[in-house]
C-alpha cells in the first residue's frame, strides 16, 4: 500500500499470469533463502544461481531479501511483545529483593570479618600443619627413593671395587644386574642415567684390559714354552726309561738285547733302588699347569662370552697362536751344530702343543680338535722339512744319534698328548740312512788310520797271555800254530784284529740308532746287516782298494794284505753269529740278509793280486831300463848281462816271500812276471829306434834268455807241472834258435804246419830282425866270410827276405 499526497492509493489487482510468476519467484527465492539460512550448505552455487537466472535478478533478489528481513523483524517484534510483560514483572520483583540483599550482604560481610579474625590463628596453625605434613611426605618419599637407590649405589660401589681388584668376570656380572634389575627401578634419576651411560665404557675397558692380559699371556708362553716343553719331554723320557727298565728286568735272559754305547760297552740293568729313584724324579717333574698361569685365558674367554663377543675372541686367539706356531717352527741358522740347538727347538714345539692341548681340554670351544690337528699337520710338515735339511749338514754320528734320541722323546711326548707321529718315525728311517753314512765316514777314517799304522808283518806273540789277548779280539784258530812253542808269529798283521774289533764297534753304533724305534727284532736285524754290508762292501772295500793303489805299498805289503783279507774273509761267519746273538733272529729266517764280506775281501784280494802283478812288471821294467847292449858287437861277452842277473836275483827273493800266499796266486804272479820279461825282451829287439843288430849282439842276447830259461826251470814257485813256466820264453827261444842256427829253409818249408820247429816265430818279427841284421852286414861287413866262401849266401838272404815279405803280405791279405 502506498500513500500519495496523504491519500491512500490502492494498486491494481494482479493478473493470473502475474500471480503465477510471482508464485514461481516466491518459490525460487524461498529455496534460495532456505539455502542461505542453512549454515551447512556451501553458498557459492546458491549465489551463482541468483546472478545467472535472468536479467535484473540481483535487484529482485535484493528486494526479496529486504522483504524477507522485514518479515523476520516483524516476527521478532511479535516475540518481544509477547514476553515484555513477564520481563517487567521480573524487574519489579528484583527491585523489591535488592534492599533485603543489601542488608544480607552487610550481615555476611560482618560475619565474614569476625570469622576471618577468629580463623587467623587457626589458619596459621593449619599452614604449619600442612607444611609439616608436606615435609613429612617429602621425607617419606625421599627415604623411599633412597631405599630404591641405595642398592644401585651399593652395586655400583661393588663394581668399582671389583674393577680395582681386577675381578672382571664378577664385575661383568654386577654390570648385568645393574642394567637388568637395579637401574630400571630408578632410571628416572640423573645419576642412574650417568651410570647407565658409563657401563658400556666400563665394558669396553674390561675388554681392553682382558685383551691386554691375554696378549701378555701369549707373550709369556711364547717365551716360556721351551720350559714347558722341557718339563713335558723330561717327564716322557723318565716314563719311557722307567718302562724300559721294568721291561728289561722282567725279560732279562741270556739273549736279551743289550743297550750298547758307541764304544761297545753295555749298559747295566737298573736295580730296584734305581727304579725307586726314577719314580721319585718322575713325581718331581712339573706340569704345564705348574709352569703357566692360564687364568688370563679363562678370564678373557669368560669376559668375551658374557659380552657376547666370544667368536671375536676365539678368532683372535687362534690367529695369534698360528702366528706363534710359525715363529716356533723357525729354526736357528746354526741349529745343526750342537744338540742344544735341537733341544731348544723341540722344547719350544712341545711346549706350544702342550699348552694347546691344555687349552683344548680346559676350555670348551676356544680351540677345537680340528684346529689343533690342523696346527699339528702344518707343524709336522715344517718340522720334517727342517730336520731333513739341518740333519743333512751334520757329519758327526754322535750328534746324529743324539738327534735321533731327541726325535724319539719328542715323538713319544706328543704321542702321549694324542698327536699322530708316524711321519716322524718315517723320518727317522731317512736319518738312519744318514746316520749310517756318517758312521761310514767315521769308520773310513778309522780304517785308514789302522792301515797307516800297520807294519804289514805277522803278529809276534811272546807269551800265552799275548796269544789269548789276540784270540779274544779276533777269532783265529790254527792247530799247527797252536802247537808251536812261544815265541811264535801269527800269519796276519796287527790290523786284522783291529779291523774286526772296529766292525763290531760299528755294529754296536748302528744298533744304538735302532733302539726305541718301535721296530721288531727282525727289522733291527735286517737294518744291522744292511749297514754292516755297506761298511764291508763300500767303506772297508774302498779303504783296501785305496791302500792297495798307494805308491809306497810294496810287494811285501801286498802279500801281507792278501793274507789279511783271507783271515778277515774267514771271520765273516763270526760277525754273522755276533749279529744273531744281539738281535736273537735266526740266520735261517726267510728274509734274513746275508753279509757280503766274502765278496768284499775276495775283491780286495784280487785287486792286491793284480797290483802284485803290476808292481812286479813295473820292477821288471825298471831293471830292463838298465840294460845297455852293444848292438853292433862282433862277439858276445860269454856271460849273461849284469842287469839281467840282478833281475833274476830280485825275482828269486820276491818269490820266496810268496810262499805264504795261496799256491795259485804265487804261480800266477811268477807266470805273469816271466811272460812280461819275455815280452819286454822281445820288444827290446823289435824297438823301432834300434836300426842295426849284429850277430854278436844276438849271441849276447841269447845268453840272457838262457839265464831266464834256467830261472824258469829252477821252479822259483812250487806247483808248476813240467816245463810250463819255461813256455813263457818259447817265442824268444824259437826266434833266437832260428837266427843262431840260420835254419831258414826249415822255417820256410814248415811254416804254417802244427809240427813246425819254429811255430811261434812270426814272419813279421823275423823279417824285422833280419832286416836289422841285413843292414849291419852291409855296413859292418858282418857277412863278408859268407861272400868269401860262397857268394850265393847273400843272394840267399835276399831270397829269404823276399819270401818273408811275401808271407807277411799274404797274412795281411788274408786278414
């Protein structure tokens, strides 16, 4: 409704269409206002619909919005009008109560004042009581907290004390209790946090200290392992000696094997008192536990186990012990020079493995059997290589024997701790061969000295005591010599009993090495026989061969050497019996080795015989070099040459010495000498430097050959049958007879016939000698008498020469 000029103007009534449009607008704007009044819905879409609907939508919306606001204002006003009377009544009642409220306020204020004044003392007392109660509660709380903290502090103090006294294992247990039990109860306190933070550092400190102790322990046992090894080897040696002494007493008998020293003296059996002394000494030997404090190892192992780092400790320990093992196995450069060097080496190794064996059994898992076996196998290979190298430098049999004894004790000691030592005993067989080599070298010097000091003459025996002394040293039996009265001579020289005694000494020395090798009597017997064979066939044989070849050894000495070797050869069966008595092995056993002494002495005797033949020939050559023939002499002197007579006299005296030799040796020597003399004389005639020979020189030469034939027929050595010895000069005799008789027709006619008178004359030899005489006839007119009597003689010589040359040429063509 609008007003114009104070008059009310009524609007025109709306049409139906306007009514429909108005209703749609009212409905649309009603939805929009509903959405706007809802605080939960977003307004962006609603507002966009207002502006996007149609033109002038904003204006109409504002109009509708104003209308909506006016409707709400009218509703509010109606609401206020409805409640206004009640509000007025409430204000009226409130005004009435205000006076009573002011009066009540005054009374309350007065009462409060009086009450405050009356309660001041109570309040003061109450505050004091509250304060005391608070203090009491704080004290109780403090006591309670202190009671909780005191065990922690006590345990920490205990920890410090344990660390100071180096009780690290207990300290770790205390730390474990602190961490797991005590500190969690009072963990909110600062000092507990400090303690908790300090505990790992203390653990590291304990690890470092225990590791330092372990390093000191490892260094200590490295330095003192030789003492540990010495004690262990001494104990093993005493145990072995005690057992062997008991065994010897139990099995003592006439054939029990003696323990021989290098000089052949036997070791007496121990009596009961000696056995008791050995038991006491064995009880006094210290063990590894007595010499080494193993507590650092146990302590460190427990500490690392508690700390959960046992594997690190085990790896470190094993690594360090491997390094120490390599150091222990390194020998000194001059170890082979003295037995002390070997002793120190073995002591260190034994000490090392004794400690490892103790660690293996005293701890669980720190070292394992596999680890110790690995160490031992590595060490065993190194030990064998070292011993093989250093023992090869040793040339003293006594030192090699002591090394063998050390190796046996070393092996027995470690075998007692469960380590396999078979390879060491195999090594001993190698060292045994070397020991035998050193013995052979030593006995080679002994034999040489014996041969150098020998006078190579029969042993003179003045009394029966002297005879028994010689027979006790050498098995000599001769019925004929025993029947002779004193003084008498034994056929061998003084070197024979000395050689025999030294061979027995060698057997004793070789036996010493075979002891304690855990070998049977058969094996020991075989070793003794083989080593003795080496002594006979190599050492003694070599010394004899060298002796025989020496320039100063003459024929007399060679004869005595042959006699000596004969007696030594006969004594070999006694050496067989000697070895049998030692080893109690019957010589009829299947695999028993025989001594080769027979062949040794036979070879030496044959060499001596050959040397006799050689020296005889050399002596004959020396005499022949003194020959001074006048090859152009007209006639002979009518007697044999002086040099030849001296030679024959020498041969006679020499062959008289040969009477002590076996018959065949003397006969062979005599035949060899005669053949060599015949050959040398023939070579003198055939010498290429000799150009001319006269018939007088041939006659003189014939006289000398006749003396040689007379010497051969005089039987200088008995045993030749018929004219066997004279046949040595048959070539010379037929040649000289051919020229002396000048029987060329017979020679040429019968040449080649078995019955020829000059069968042994070679055409070449005859031609050479005839040409030398032919040249002499031309120059010295030797054949002038023939030309005077019969000029055809010269033609005959020419004819003989031609025929001889044709024979020689025919021989060369036939050959």
